[in-house]
């Protein structure tokens, strides 16, 4: 069975916002207006931090977890088989076999622990991206709402003039402050995500190196066993 994914996994963290933006014909123009306020196209800026095959990360997490479970199952079988054999087999060969299978089972259990940790970390990184994408999408949506409101206020102020124009300008300033606040939130979320991803890569690199080092210590029989009576 192929590796699975979490039930609540969202392949594209910005899908909801992209769909909403595509449904609004002035969305592209409005985002260009936001670029004048904050200095960058906020959607393109967000995509720079969220682009990646995060779906593969969640699949990899499942693959490591299932591989680890397979190692644990083999270790249990080895220990169970050794116990049954020990009841009917005695002698030097039996003792050597018992030590060998016990050591191998222990190595497999350690390998299971390493793979399980890697699975947890892969999934944690992928979920961090998913949650950050949802939060950034909310920021972008709020910015788009504020830009729409600002455009309507500007149009109303130009049409009415006088006191109404002044009131419209004040409301427009409030919307602009909201846009700048959401931009700051986006930067904060993206910075935290970047730190989390880098930390995750560090953990994966360390655990992976330890797992490979442990793999090289797996006991290997030095020679085949020839029973003197056969």
C-alpha cells in the first residue's frame, strides 16, 4: 500500500486565496496597488516562502513511519523466535545464535526509533508550512478586502467632495494602516516559518546521520554454519 497523507492535508496552502483572487476581476489591479503601499507584490512574496513539494514531505513522513514499523515487527519476530528456539536448542551454536539475534533485534528497534523521529519531523515541517500558508492567506484576504474598501471610499469621496471627501480620506487612512499591519503579520509568519524549516532540516540531518551510523553496526554473521551431523 502506498504511503498516505494526513486527512486534513491541504496540497496548496494558498489555494483558497488564489481561488478568491481569480474570482474577482480587479484582484490583479488591487494587488498592484498593494505593491505601491508595501513595496512588493504580496502574493508573489508569499509564494516565494511557500513554494515547494510539501505534499512529498507528508508522503515521506508516512514512508518513514511505515518502514520503522516494519523494523519493529521484524525485531519482535526475532525475539519471539529466539525464545521458542532457546527452549529446544542448547550448546555453543545456540548461544551464539541467541546473542546474534538479540543484537540484531536491538539494532532494528533503535532504527525504528530513528525512523519514527524522522517521520514526526517531516510531518511537523510540512504542517508548519500548511498552517503558515493558511495564516498568510488570511492576511492576503484581509489586505484585499481593505484594498477594495479603499477603492470604493476613494471613488465615493471623489464623487461627493467637501466634508464627505474628508471623511472618506480618514477611512481610507484606516484601511491603509490595516494593509500595513497585515503586511507586518505576513513578514512575521514567514520569518517564523523559515526558522522552523531550517530547524527541521537540522534535526533531520542529525537523525539521518545517526541512523546511518547505527545501520553500519548491524551484526553480520562471519561465516555460514555447518552442522557436523549434516
